[in-house]
């Protein structure tokens, strides 16, 4: 949510909140009707030099309940890095069947071919190859066996392999995202595939839920719930739905951020006066104070190596992003990181630790920006009015964030260079507080 330092919002932040538009605290009640909502994706723009790829429909995939190649094509298109070549009736499924000259004449650089083989016990084998048209050689290939209920998951994995073979970067199509869906007076913390499919509610209340944060292994979510009439930090295991309160101290408990090893959380507490950053073990023990200022310190985010924390503070008179060591003996020393403009908030490290994304106020608009840590060079990536909560993809190539269109809260994603954007919307309700999950274990 926007970190606005107006008088009213200052009061909210002193209570441990990020500013929350339209979030009314109501009586606690578990919601009986799940808030499932399929995300719809619109893609805008694309890279200036896109890789021309042809994806031939896999042999026998029409016999399945879910075709593989449309999912692969959609994954690649969302990146803005690829231009899909129409197979135009050509259907090779093995290298010996490829007429390379025909594909070269169509301007194809890479050709994806494959087949599906139904097996017993509801299993399917997916075989595919990525062929280099110029060299007439195989770039990569894979055979995987999955249950028929996991065809979309398998298609995302295939897209990841293709993406890595053609770009050299790790694909993130098999990752998941978390976000908060508000519909009426109901709030749901939801998890979905990176393309918006398979959305599931993790927890639902008529009290606000904010600040979801993924554990490094992707098995748990930390978040803030107001079910006890005040903000409390919970950690919930996704597979079992088991959860526990890890920060329920006097005053407000908010803004959880995981350490890279998954053993601790940075949280923002007001119990010792003002909003300050603390470390706490995931079981709720071992509380240690990190930040020590007379201002408001909030929105912590660990560096990938675990040595530093980026955070937002008004200690210098306006909200800016600072960095401090995680070592308790050194944590009193904080370095200011942002200097352009008088409003920079909500930092999130890139996976390589060389840059961070954040929200920058520019000409009265709140936009997603990226800044290099070494050079301090900043780039504004969006031009919308109200962007919030930016979250890097685990390969550092895309940034997920919340924004508004016609007063309706949606999720968007923008490429690291600002060339490609996506809008992810639902038919009704507002989406807020996105967080991009880590790479799956098989990566």
C-alpha cells in the first residue's frame, strides 16, 4: 500500500500499518464462501529485438484434457522477448521430419517440436526438443512424466526450459504469486500460478490481511492479519494450512520479511516506541531490535546474501530508502540509498543483490522504479498514477506490482527494462499486496 506521509496516514503508520485505501476493520468471521477468482492477462509492448520461435502443436496433445503448446506459447509471449511464428500447417514432431529451409524462409530462429504419450495410471509422458534452425542442431530437450492433473504445471516447466535455452536466463513460469483479493467486506490471501491460473485462497476473513511474504523455499507464507483486532504477524504452511503467530507483541506487528535461510523474520514493531525493525525467529523466539531511530522505520527487505536490510524511513524528514547491516552490533549504522525526489518507499532486492525496485513519486504519480546499488542510477519503469508493492521475479527480469485502473485494484508486471507490461485482473474485486514466489525446488 502507498506509504503516504500525510497527517492521517502518519497516524496509521504509527500503528504499524502501511496506508490502506478502503480497508475497514469489521467483526472477525471466517468466510464460508471461497473467494476464487481467475486472473485475466493483457500484454502491452515488447522488446525491440524479439527471438522468432515456432512452437509446433505436440503430437496427440488434442487427446488430452489440456493442450500443452498453448500454455507454452502464452508463457513465452508474456515476456515480450519472443515473436511466435505460425507453423502454418507444418507439423514435424521429430528432427528427421524438419525441413529447415522452410522454417528459415519464415524467419524462424528456433523450432519447438514434441509429442505426448499417454501412460497407464493417469500419467502422461511429454517429450520435446528445441531445434536451432540455422545450425540444424538440437539446443535442448526433455522428457518428463506427470499426472494428467498437472498438465499446466508441466507446460510451465517446458516453457522454463525453452526460455533458458534461448536467453541464458532462468525461466520463472513455474513459480507462484501471492496477493490479497478484497471483494465487498471480505479479504482473501490467495496463491496462484505465475500466469494467474489455479488461484486458491490460503486464508479468508472479514478483517484485513496485508503484507504476504514467501519463505525462501516456497512452502510458507508470512502475512499480517487483523483478526485479533490488531495487526499480528502469522506464518502459515501452504500444504497443511497450519499456522502460528510469530509476532504478537504489545502494540502493532507488521511488515514481515524472510531471511534468506528461512530461519528468521524481520518485522516492524511499535511496542518499544515508534515503528522500528526487529529480528525474530520463525518460532517467535529470540526477539532482537535492529533499527534505532526517532523516525518511522518500516518495510524491511533482506539482501540475497543476508548481510543487509533495505527499509523505508522518514528519519531524514521525508520517506526514503536506507540500508543497514543485519548484524545487531552494526545495525545502528544506516546508509541512505535514494536521493532523487522526496518520496521513495517499498524496496525489494533483485535476486543478484545488485539493484532494488521501489515506488518513486514523480510528478504526483506513484511509479515503479529500479535503482542500481553500485552506481545509484535510477530508472522509472511505469507511468500509471498509483503503483504499490513492487516484487521482483526470482530471475530479476520482471517486477510484479499492484496498481489502479478506473479505481479498480489490479496486479501488473513490468519487465526490468520497462519495455513490456502485463495487466492481471479479475472480473470483480480489488487485488493488492502482490509477492512473487521463489523458484520451485526442481530448479
